[in-house]
C-alpha cells in the first residue's frame, strides 16, 4: 500500500497541511526542526508523491500521447521506440 501525506502526518503528529507545505517546498513559517522531522519521516516511510494526483492539482501531467496507424510497420515501431 502506498504511503500518503496523511500517513506521514500521523507518524509525525503534525497536520496534513504542515506536511504538505514542507514536502511541496512552499513558503511557510515552519521551524527547521519540524521540517527535518517531516523530511526524515517521509524518507523513512519511502513516501513518493502520487503523480496522477499531482497532475490533477497542477492541471499538467508532462505526458504525451503517440497515435500510430500500425505498430507492426517497422517505420512506426522505430519511431515509437525512439520516443521512450
């Protein structure tokens, strides 16, 4: 099961908002001690942001689509392979 911001907040005893501000590097008035506590807990729990959720919030995914007529055609297969 994936570790969420809520899990990190629960482990540190801080609010979800505080954890979110620290992990997203937003300007805030949070002490260095608290920042370190959050960052250490996130690293210990192997927290990684959910890229789908980040894309929904930012309205940007950095994903491109490729539509090709026939993947068995070597020309198109090589183009697809080169784009990965």
